[in-house]
């Protein structure tokens, strides 16, 4: 009976630790997605400046480098409307409303004007993305250990309560 209790306590402790790891992973994922978006903005500016190809073709080219483009290229509506596919990809990947707002604003303005206006549009969204990325880094560095410790603490507390 003692071995079963010990095993149960260990499983409860592990579940608390796993909860903490899962919460920390969400913070890492958010930062990684925003970094991906930042590099996508830079590559988009370079593509507009030097290549000037259609949006669907550009998304296909960036598919391997960007998770947003990869997700968009797999949407059923991609062939008919690449911009809508990019919007849907961002909505499914980004969980925070502030991140989504920046992304959707960027995507909705793609291909709407001339080269210079497009470059200014991208610069604007690079500037808007900066604070979101800074906040994501700050949250990740400050809360990762907190979530891990909180998960383990909850696991230990529950173990003690059950024993």
C-alpha cells in the first residue's frame, strides 16, 4: 500500500511539474512566433524592394522559413486568396489579442499600394511589433521559473494533502 501511495505522490508531483513546463512552453512559443514575424517582415521588405512578385508566390517561397507562411500555404483558401489564408494562419497561431492585432494589420495592408507605401507599411508594423516582442521576452524571462516553481509547489502541496 505504501508503494502505491508513493507512486501516486510521484505522479501528482510530476503532473504539477508538467503543468509548469507547459505554461513555460507557451511563453517560449509566443516569443518564437513574434521573432518569426519580425524576420518575416524584414524578408517581405527585401522581397518588395528587389523582387516584386505576387503575394501567393512570395508566401510559397517563404513557406520553409516562416511558420505563418507554412500555415497559410496549407489553408484551403490559399489559391484563391493568399491574404485571407495568411490572416487565418495568424489567427490560429497567435493567441494574444495584441499580437494578433499587429499581425492582422500588417497582412491586411499587403499589396494594397505601391512599392514605397508598402515599405513604409512594413516599417510601421516593425515598429509596432517591437513592444510586443519586448513584452514577450520580458514575460518569458520573468515567468518561466515562476511557472515551473508554481507547478512543483502545487504538486508537492497536493502530495502532502493526499498523504
